[in-house]
């Protein structure tokens, strides 16, 4: 499957994470058509089939609801006392607002540099990052998947009840990222395993002692929680840290 197809699928799934307004039916059908085309290709990865199955479940469930019921479901799931928030930074950093703010600043800097617009949403909204991943170079898409998206999606999946149709959509997004980025694993999950060891961590640095990537740093200030994609810390203007 070509990279253009990958990009189109990610962008179409991002549109389904927006509020279900008057054109939602068309967005669902468009995403389902793209997923079906990708799954039917001879060299399609296994994740393409998983994507199609999950998206088919989501579309079927949403088409059984009236327009008002779709809106109520979206609001109950993501907005008012949400079962799952759509902000990636919340899932990466929990209640640490300062780290989330620095993460968002790094994303905004990268968006500006690339001429990408968040269309009124916060920089770490899942739909926004997916659209950016769909529009950026393959290497940056892979880093976003590894360091930001896959780990956050795993937490979102854990927060959503299996009876909620949006859980199937999250499964589809996860499978689409795995299909677009073969071999990529969610690096940020290391944060959960080592949180107690990096309690005082303040900077984002791929040399983190907690992850065991290199020798331990001389102080806790050199530890990271979790590392950011290299593309977000590639230049002084984009650097995230204390």
C-alpha cells in the first residue's frame, strides 16, 4: 500500500474524531471505502484487515443512531464528564500540566514551521496530530506514532467501554497507524513502567536513564518522562525542557 493511501486513511479517521455534524455520514462512508480498498490490496499488512473490521463495527453502530443520538454519544464520551479525553498530552503526562504545556508548545512550533494549521483545536488533540501525521514526512509520522500516538491510544482504549462505538474507532486508528508505520512500537509506555524512578524528572531527553537507553545521567534533571520525537526537539526553537 502506498504512503499516499496511508495518509488518506489517517486523515479520514481523524475526521471521524470531530463532532458528528451534518456531513458525518459522508465522512464515515469515505473512510470505510478507503479502508476497504487498502485491505483488498495483495500486499496489504494484517493491520489493514484489523482496521477494516474495527471501522465496519464503528460505522454500523453509528448508522443505527439518529443524528441527535450521535451528538449525545460524542458529548458523553469526549466532552461532558468524559469517559475518554481526546488530548494526547493528558494521556502522556497525566495531571502534570507544565509538561503538557511544553509538549503543546513544541507541537505548535513544528506546525508553524511546516505550515500546518490546527483548525481551532488545541495542538495535542488526537485528530489534529493525526492530520499532521498524515501530512508530514514518513520519518516524522513514525516518530509521532512511537513517541506520542500509540501509547496514548492504548490508554484511550483502556478508558472506553467495549459497548461504546468509539472504542471501535480507536481500534481502527491504532491499526491504521500500525499499518502506516510497520514495526513501530509505543515508546511512551515506558513512562508508566518507570514513573516512580523518574518522579522528579523535568526534561524531555532521549538519553533518559529510566528507559535504559544510555548510562544514567548525573542528576534527576537529566532524566525524561517520556522522550519526545526527535523532530520536536530538533532545533533550539523547538526544544522542550525546563
